[in-house]
């Protein structure tokens, strides 16, 4: 429960920081952040990043070598304008509230699985305890918009054709597992991969899952690179 409360506060603080730094908001907090990102967020200072849209770091912090990562349960929130049943003309295949809950749970599990796989390969195993060499990570995937999600009642013949590969915004907080001191935060929006042909594609649970894991993998790689920089190279080397 405490982990989810932290995730809720993280998202709330993100919205507050965005609105405080924006002079005009045309499309909600996300659009405001893109127009004029605040230079300071809850005592953290904005830094340029080649892999993430918005990164904020605690000034004068001396990062120590973190060799392990504690990933708290990931919060998942769908986009407020997301309509999973848009364009459906038959009752068969309609997305139910149970389907939406399953999608959220699947995304949270995929996030943990991908981070565990990518970080462990680089020498940073996931753990469930605190420690001097443990970096704590709290993540929330918000404004999730999945193109043509598949219902649990869909038949094998049910197909949805889409052009938008879907998108997810990540709000990430890194903090010392022992002291609880917040070290950095990041906000980044990514779209899922597409064929690059510009053609309408068939979308189902398999392609959506693959796209989500690809996006999550980009974030896991960004964290791995940050840890490598702190440690002067891969932890396992």
C-alpha cells in the first residue's frame, strides 16, 4: 500500500510541477510540459538528456555506486480520453472493465519482467530489500493509450486494424533505499514501434504486448546506462 501511495504522490507532484512551470496549457499537463518544462521540480533541477524527455536531479548530490535495484509495484493509469470500444459495432469483442484491469496488471508485470531481465543481464539484479548499494525505483505508467486492445472474449477471427501504435508516458523516481532521499525524477513519453510502411496494421494482444515491452525496454536501457555511468562501467565487469 505504501508503494502505491508513493506512486500516487509522484504523479500528483508531476502534475503540480507541470502546471507551475507552464504559461499556457492547450492539451492538459502533458502538452504544458512539452511547451515549457519547469526548471525546478520539488528541489530537483532539470538536466538535458539524450534518452529521456525530462530529467530532474538533486543538486550537488554525490551518487554512490548502486549495484542492485529495488523496483516497487508499478502504477498504471489509462489515458482519460482512451476509448477501447471506439469503432466496435458488435458486442463480441467488447472491452469490459475486467479486460481493462487485466491490461493494467499485464503492463505492470511486463514492466517488472523487462526491467529484471535487462538490468540483471547488465549486472544489476532486482531485490526486495533495502541496502547501502540498493537503488530504489518507483515508476508509474500514465496516459496509457493502447491501439485496438483485444477482449478476453474475442474469437480467433476477430481482428482490429490500426495506424496508431499506441503510447505510454513514464513518470520515474529514483531514491536511496536506506535514507529515502529522492535523487532524480524523469518523465518520458514513447510510442510503440510500427512497421515503418505507413500502412494500416493488424493489432491484437500479441502485437500490443510486444510493442509495450519494446517501449519498457527503452526505459530499462536508460536506467542501465545511468547506473553504468555512476559505477564507471557495467556492474558485472
